[in-house]
């Protein structure tokens, strides 16, 4: 899941550099959930602006698909 670089505070689009197109979102969870699998879902390689019209990605973030197991007790206790 590298490179880890997020645009915004560390990226200055006024310098003529293309904005990174390979960000990864996070999945936050709590309570009675436990992660059984988590992976990024990527199709192709996105092209930077201004040639981005044909990109298969709807945004500049790769999708994260996570499968959870729901526990009837606190996760990790009484499995």
C-alpha cells in the first residue's frame, strides 16, 4: 500500500507538479466487529490531470473493501 503520500497540506498544485493519484482510504470500526479480510480494489492505473477523463477511478482514492465478522460478545473475548 505504498507510496504513502496524501495531497493537501503537503502538496502544492501551483508548482506544476501532478497531484498524486494513488491515495488509499481508511476503514474505521469499533464495537462487536472484527476484520476478517481487507484489501484495496484497483482497476488500471489512473492518469493525472489534465488527461484524466478516461480514468476508471471515480476519485483520486483507491477503494478499500473490508469484510467483518460480527461477534455477540466484545471482539476477542469469548470467541
